[in-house]
């Protein structure tokens, strides 16, 4: 039985649902949602790689001063993401007990999965977007007036074409590729996803042996997107999703690269291995019916010197 039946093809491959809310916050406000400090709330799970991108970019750009963060319980129940980490089991800003309440208040006909990240406007009390690839690009380009001084340019105009090309491959074969391994409902779909995943890990391994970052000589959106999958690799994807040709720690270049990113101020602090493991192992019960969460791996290696320059 597939993890998500509605998102499984006849051949047993996982085909991710499209994003439903695709409005945008813009610098000039032409979208109806202007950039404004203190108005918007980002709902995340610390376990979720798509949400993790937004957490990291928000932090690196200093937008944590301007966009509040709502964190759901890493373990969903049959009604989805819950605010059980908050006092009284309700999000303190919206009063919601479940993220689904915000989806249905924004669109009563919504019938897909309620997903994080969700970007919410506290003024109109509506979801602006759950379009995760656009959220971080807009943080970089539209929210510039509120970036902290010295914030990195994670999506520089001159590198955008390269960043977009790398992101497209990494999305298909790595970010979503691990899910295509884990949620495959046939041997063939799993093996295809597995081959593509490890091919796509071998290619940047070569590139990263002579350059510090994926595109150009600076940290960009491409590195953040790659990182959120790499940091989960040994803890969950290797075992739970059967992405097990190698562990990340067995790829010398990629492992050093990932540690370099982890040790970048603002990045490692956003990683919560406990919530990551509990979410995957205790939520996808089709894959792990006992719900037992593994004790390992030892994550102390993330702090060891990476030696990259
Ligand atoms: N919005 C995208 C990606 C975001 C996403 O998949 N988030 C996961 C967590 S990593 C989620 O919220 N899943 C909720 C669910 O499966 O019910 C999608 O719809 O597939």
C-alpha cells in the first residue's frame, strides 16, 4: 500500500502533488501582499526538508526579526500537523490547533495534503503560499529592504541561470529523489529512483572537489536546497527510505561540504535531528509499521573540522 495513494502512479512511482496556494509577497505590494515587518508567519516542521530551506534562508538574511515562526509537532496524526508543542495545543498567533484549520479557512474546498512550509498573512488571516520553491527566492529578492546588514546574496542575478539549473536536477533526483525511493510502490520505481539519486550525488561530488560551493564561489540557494537533504541522509533516508548505496559520511567530498554548511553560522542551529528522526520513523507507518525510532546514528561528527577553503 502506497504512503500517498493519490500521489502514486500506475507504475508505483511517487508523483508529488502541486502546490495549491501560490500568491506572493512582493517588494512593491503589487501582488496584494506587500513586504511588511511583523505581518507574516511562517509555519514549519523542523523535520521537513522543504520547510527547512525557508528556516535557514530566513535566519541567514535576518528575516527572523520580521517574520514570525510557528512550529508544528514533528508527528502528525490523522488530521495532519498539530500545534501540540505550543501551550494549550494551539498556535499562539492564530489560535489553530491543526494546520488544516488555516488551509480550510483560506480555501474551504481544499482537499490535498496540508503541508509545511505554509506562509500566512496574519492581517487577512489567509495563507499566502505553500509554494516552497518560491518562498525562499522571494525572501532573497523581494524582502531585501528588511535584510540584516551584511546578509549574503543567496540568489545573485548573475548566477541565477546556473542556480536554477542545479536546483532543477537536485530537486528531481535528490530532494524529491529520496522520497521517490522511500515512497516507491514497486521494485522498479524504487530502483530507478535509487539509480538517479546516487548518480546525482556522484556528479556534485566531483564538482565540489575543486570548488567550495555548488555555484560560483559563494553560498547560494543551491547549497541550501542540497543541504537540507544531505543533513537528513544518514539519520533517515539511508535507512527509512532505503537510499543505502552509501551513507553521506562515506562520500568524502560531500560529507566535508555538508559539514562546512552545517558549521556556517545560522545553519547548524536550525537542525533538529531528534525531530527529524521522530517525524519520519513515527509518521510514515506504511514504511515503518512499528513506529520505532532508531537511536543512531551518532551525529557528533557534524562538528568535526571540514578542512574546506
Ligand atoms: N508542498 C509540497 C512539499 C512540502 C511537503 O511535502 N511537506 C511535507 C513535510 S516534509 C508535509 O507537510 N506533508 C504533509 C502530509 O504529507 O500530510 C507538497 O505538497 O508536496
